[in-house]
């Protein structure tokens, strides 16, 4: 065995001493792998039969030296990866409106059935040959980590060329909402390219290189894709930052984007995507709570002097109309708020009640606020005119869009009855004095004194 060790040591040392890549010569690569195979086989035989621990340790040290050289060769092979010009032009391009000083943006993708071959032809096969030897030698974890490290530059470049950054949450944490909206509009198409094209391509490459070794393929894939997870975390940051009513629509867009990729997402990311959707859903619920607070805080001293429609009424109803355009997404995001589960059937013409209850409650809060504002006029008829004008505006807005479908006929009739109630109050306030006089005179009238008494009071 000592002779075998010496022979293998002499042979392998010739390769280890070379200062050029072994894979620059296919003959050298083949010969080195054959020597590693023989060394590994010898060690396995010694482990089962030999009690010479010193000799076994010598073989192990030699195998470790081989594995470290294989690691360097493996990293060099993987690091040669890169999209060719055709792939770059097909998947990622610079905005036509931007010059060379600007970042790239993700174009609309219409064909998601794309797998990018990120390594030159034949390299994945050679990398697989190395991976099998390193795993057999007990260095599978190091091989997986080396793969992830070698792929990092390619993945970071791919993300950057989509016009976004893996660490967007950190970069824009002190940015205005207007700038965040711009970043969201970059993030949405970028995340679709990432999960429809880049991640499936990365999974395909891992499966090729670690063919037959699922656990190491999963480890290499998960470690290499860390930047994609960091890019996803931007949604979590937006969910926390967007707590004002105006942030609703961009958050809904992000929610829709995550819903879209959830149908194709790799199993390794499924839990993360689901958790982020739930986080955005909670943010959406929080936005409607913020809208309610905004209505309650609106000053009661700013009512129109002529009893016209109040700005807060226009704002709230136009806001609800705009939000109603995304009612199916909002219903899905909020379906757990009032006890609905994912098994609830959502009728496209009459959604489940969570969103309807929330919208109805917001309008109720608005009407309560308007009734409070009507009392500042100090003149009951004008206060009634104010309520009637705002009530008619509300009912027209509801009847003119999908809000009526969402809220239902019963709720619409309740609001209409309130308007009729305010009309009745207006009539009583304007004609009540005259009616009171007439009723009094009728009770006490006799002969010509009725006309004289009525004239005196009127």
C-alpha cells in the first residue's frame, strides 16, 4: 500500500504543480480524474480492511489536495459563464429613452418558455465530472458553495441589467414615495423575468452539474439564488413603507406580480412568495384603515359655504371607484379579514363580503363625518342641503360603476333612504314654521279672526 501511495502521490503531484488550468487540456483533465478515481477507490478499500491509520491519513491528505485543485478548476469553469449577445438582446435591453449613463430595464416579456444556457456548450458536462469526484471524496458541500460563489457575479449582473438591485430595500429606505413608485415599476417586470426565466435557468444548470445528487443540487441552487431572495425583500419593505392611501395601487400591482409568479415559482421560493403576498395583503388592509382615519381627522371647519359637495366626499368616492377596478385582487388579499378562507368561492359578479364590508364601512364613516360637518352651518336648511348634495353625489358614484355590484342593492337602498330622510328634514326645516302657524290657527280659528291671526304670525 505504501508503494501505491507513493505512485499515486508522484502522479498526482505532477498535476498539482502545474500553474495552468488542467482543463485547458482535455488529456490532462482526463488523466487527473482517473488518478483521483483510483485514489478514492484505494481509500475506500483501506477504510474497510486496513488498520494502518497513519497510512490512511496520508491517503486522505492527498485526496484533500486533489479536491482543492478540483475546486479551483470547478470555479474557473463556472466563472466562464455569461449570456451571449443573442440572449442579452432577447431578454434584457436598455430603455430606448435612456442613454449609456442610465441603468437597464426589463422589457415586457411575452414568451416565458425560455431556458437560458448560462454556460458555454460542454462546460456543464465537465463541471459535472468534477462535482461527482468532489462529492465522492466527501467535499460535496464545498462544491455546492463553490458553485454559488462562482455564479454570484453572473446573477448580480443579470439583476442589474434588469434595472434593479438585490439590495433595493436598503438603498431606498430614506426615499420619497414618488421615487419608490418609480422603483416599484422597475421591480415588477424585473421580478417576472427573474422567476420566469433566470431562476428556472439556474435550476436547470444546477440539475445538470449535480445530476444524480439532488441534495447538493438543492444546496447549490438555494445558495446561488440568495440575491433573488434579497430582491424579493423589496416587497416586504414596500409593505411596511406604504401605509398611506395613495400607496394602495402600487402595492396591488406588486401583489398581482407575486400572484403571477406563484404559479410557476420554484418550490424553494414558494413559502417566501406566499409570506410576502400575505404581508402585502396586511398592508392593503392597513391602507383602508388609514383611509378611515383620514376621513375621521378631516377638519369640520372646511365645509363649502353654499352647501355643495365636500372635497373629502369627492376624494373618498373617486378613491373607492379607482380601487374597485382591482376588486378581485383586493378581495383575494383581504379574504381572511372577516373569516373567509382560501376555499371560499368568489363569484366574479358578487365577491365575498370582506371587501364589501370594508368599503361600506368607509362610506358609513364618511357619512358620519358629513353629518358632523352639516352641524357647523348653524342653519338647519343649509345643513340639510349640504347632506343632500353629498348624498346624491355618493349614490351617483356608486350607481355609475362596479361599486354597486360590490356593495349590493340593499346597501344602495339604505343610502338612498338616508338622502330621502335629509330631504324630509329640509322640508320640515323650511316649511315647519308656516305649518306650525297654520295648524295652530286651525285649532283656534272662528270667523274672520283666522285670517287676522295667521297674517300676524306670518
